[in-house]
């Protein structure tokens, strides 16, 4: 079983407002991410927020840990509930490739250019917790390297919406 996790605990400082609630094509980025993962995963949670269109989890061990805090919360939940893996994406990813589960294959794997988008075995929780308690950099790339995740190259980049201009560019490509 795979748990979907939308990592939504960022501050949206470059965006200027809560980008999870930004509208694209009549939907919020948050609802788009939840709906997309719902098509591939048995259950979906949103980390780093108190309210969402899916159950929420606080980042672990605390807020402000970046995407790893959200992923740690999701992996802890997955381990507690008997899930095999977590498929994660950031709330700011926009539209994910339709064949993402196939691209990622077996866990651990992530998109090379956006490692927040990945498939993580629940068993990687211990390594992630060790990283979050270590004095070294708490980056997704460091976690990917520590667990030996495959970095998957894709032909078309996934949007990374950090500013209103990024959102406007993505919106121009909608049908």
C-alpha cells in the first residue's frame, strides 16, 4: 500500500501569500495535488497545514524543517498504519506526469530535478530521523543520497511554483 503525501508546510515567502490556496484553472494548488495523488495512492495526507481537503499531519519533529519535516511526518504515519511506501510531492508542483508511478518504479526513487517528488519506502524513516537529528545539512538531496534513491530523469520538467509569475506561466499552458 502507498500513502500519498502533499508536503505543504512552506512559508510561501517568494509567492507573497499562501500558495497552497492559489488558483490555477479553477482549483487550488493544494486540491490539485491531493486529487492527483488520490488517483495513485490508497490514502492521501497533507503535511505542515492544519486544514486541507485531506487529513493533515504536523511536520516532524517540528515546523520549519523544510520538506524533510513533512516527509518525516508522512513516513511516521505510514509506518504506524502499515503502508509500504510514501509517494510525495510539494504543494507547488503543479501538474505531475500522468505516468509518475511508472517512472518512479520501486522505492526509493525521486525525480532528479525535484527530489521532493518521490517514492520512499516506509523503512527509510529511521534514516530520515537520523538525518533530521544530525548536525549536517537537512536537504532532500542529502536524504536521497543517504538512502541510495534512484534519481529519475524525465523529458518535460514539472513546474515548481515559487512566485506568482511561475503560476501565471503555468496557467498559460492550460487548455
